[in-house]
C-alpha cells in the first residue's frame, strides 16, 4: 500500500518558510533599540561599539550554528531542527528581557543564544524549499527568506511606532521598555517558528514537479553532488564565499548604523524630525530587503545566478559610494530613504542568490550543510560591517558631522565592486575538480 506524503501541496512549504523567517528577521530590527541603548543619560549607556558587538555576536553565531544545523538536519530531518531553533531564539530574547540590563547580558542572551536559534532554524526552509522547487530555485529561495526582510519591518514598526510603539507604551513584569519588548518578542518568535515547522518536510525520494521537464544542463548539473569535504577543497567555494563577504558587508553595516547615521546627517543639515525620518528609512530598508530577495531570485532564474550576482554587487557598490554625497550632502530626505531602500533591495538579493548558487555549483543533496559553510561569510561580514561603522562613530568623539561616515561607506562600496570582479571569473566546478 502506497503511503500518502504529509505535504500534498508544495506551496504549503513556502507559507511555513515565510512564517519561520518572519521570526528570524528579528536580528535586523536591532537598530530600533540602539538609540535608547546608547543614550548617555539613559538606563543602559552602551557605547556604539558595544551595541555593534551585540549585533555582530548575533550574526556570527547565526552563521556558525548554521553549519551545525545543516548537519543535524541531514541526520534528523528538518522539522526537529526548526523547532529547536525557534525555542532557542525565543529563550534568548525572553532571558535578554529579564536579565538584559548590562552589555554582557545582552551580548550573551540576545547575541549568542538568540543568534544560535536563528542559525538552527534559518537553513531549514532554504534546504527544504530547493528540494520541493527544483524548477524555480532562485524564486523559491527568495520567497523562503523574504519573511526575514519583511519580519524586520514588522518588529521595527511594532517596537517604534505602530499602536504608539511598544518601546513607548509597554512595561511587562515591571521591566524597562527595551527589555519588555524583548520578552514579548521572545514569545511571538517561538510561536511563529513552531507553527511553520509543521510543514518543514522533505519531498519523497525522486520527487519531480508535475509537468516540469528539466533542461539537459539541469540534468547534467543535478548529477553532480559534492559533499562539504569536497566543496571545501575547491577554489570556487572560496571565491564565491569571498564575494558573499564583500556583498553582505555593506548591507550589514547599514542595518547597524542607519539610525545613528541618519540622525547625525539630517540634523547636521537642519532637518527636523530626524528620528522619525530614519525610522521610516529603516522600515523601507526592511521592506525592500524582502522584495529584493524575491526579485533577485526570480531574475537569477532567467539571467543565471552568476550574471545576477554581478549586477547586484555593481549596483550596490555604486549606491554605497554615492550615499553620502548625493543624498545626504544635499539634505534630501527623500533621497536618504531611496538610498536606504536600494541598499536594502540589493542586500536582500544575497539571501536568494547565494543559496541558489551554492545549489547550482555543489548540488541540492547536501545544500543544508554546504550552505551552512557558505554562510560563514555572512558571519564575517556581520562582525566587520557593524564594527567598521561603530569604530568611526566612536572615533568622532560625539561630533555630529556626518562626514565621519564617509570612510565606512566608501570601504563597503569598493568591497562590492571587488566582489563583482571576482564573480565574473568564477566557473561552476566539474567532477574533475
């Protein structure tokens, strides 16, 4: 008797993936808390570098744990790994709420434990989605991770402005506003991931979408499957990994500093309501981050992964180089928001293009583990980007002159252009490699 597969419609996997990623996008909402945390007259009085370290710890742990999550998924299946990630993420934020008044507490609970939860859960929707949608790898990877970008918008707006803003109105268990929001978010994140985990199930062996006829190239590429040990010996891995670092650097730097940079720049030019404007820019950044994941993934299915990555990094490089001079020097509020949106759009593309490129280059079978290794690039960029911005901010010794931000933007822009040049020289590996 033939048993029915628990997933009868593959689009249910996409819905579950988006629910999970909505919760995981919490890490991109970090900048909404930085203004309160760095207030020299406030409760926390963190330095910009300290808040950058909490963010960087989350990103680095996220990337490192992804490798472990990929291996665990291969042995035990995706469902249990997703649930473990959701529980760990929720626990980190809840504990960060109750005990997070000090820098070290937030570093450990929000950065390390919360980051580990994201790392476990993140790889699951990607690996499962690619197996269910071999005909639409780019688009489906984009959809699977789009929730990550859109989630940041929800958590930023919910904390900062929607319904009066949780940071302004909420004090649960007698906790200060930031810690109260952490507790509330911890419970929400756990519930979302647990619900989404129910449809994180691999397709039956030999599954092929109805009506899909793979091209000869796809058939040839599908027969090439590399283990992580094989992949880590190939120059293509390190070249693609380097491009990911350079491309992610700019977006992660902007996520961390957009609030601080925007307020400095806008106030310097005499623009009122700078905090409100930067909050709007943060929200649009996050929205376009999500849109970019879907758009670049879909574009790559038509143009090819290599061409799409080159276009994306070139555009990102030029916009980073122009950000200060064109948009800020002239005091263009709209331009600032547009610039942040374009950076978010291109940054989001990384998370559709690099997992799909990893599958194209090294196969679908071991994608969970292989992309975990590839994603360590994100962890390195997650340390370098925020630290770069935090260093130049702290070195300004309280100056509001936005020109202090020019150097990190230029460094990030040049890195993107170097990444595009490297990408142009990469060719997919063959068995002989």
